C-alpha cells in the first residue's frame, strides 16, 4: 500500500494532524497536562481505595472508576503525541497512528462509558 503513495509530496501544513491554531495549542499544552494530572490523581486514588482498611463495596466501585479513567487517559496519548513535530513527521508513528486511531478511540469511548456507569 505504501508503494501507491510513494510519489505524493505533501507540504508540512498538509501533514499536520490538527486544524486551527487554537486546536493545536489545546492539544499540545492543555491536554497533556490534563492527562498527566488525571493519571497521577487516579493512581493516588487507587493506592488509597485498594488499601485493606478501605475495602467496601462503594470503594470497589470508586477504584473501578479510577482504573477506567486511567485507561481512558492512556488511550488518548497517541492523539496527544500526534501534535508534536517529532511524531507528526515520523513515518512509523503515522503508520501506527492511522491504523489504530479508530480502535483506540472506540476503546476510549468504552472506558468513558464504564466510568459513567
């Protein structure tokens, strides 16, 4: 399949994976901070909620929520990395990203649904 597109030359602007400058700045600066703080906070929640003295039915549900949130935020990292030029113009990352993006987003939607229930 790569042979079909070997003679196509795209500009750097055409290869960018985002649209507006606002979207670019959000995905480059705000989303990584939210993901890192979210993962860190949920790991701290898990360490507290899974303590033997904290075992209860409600805390088990809260621990499941924290685990689903960690998976959800982790599945967003390829979308976040796609906004950095090192990854944007890397052939292997683009190949992986475009072949798995739909599956990662669908898994992220499932994790989001688990967190809501």
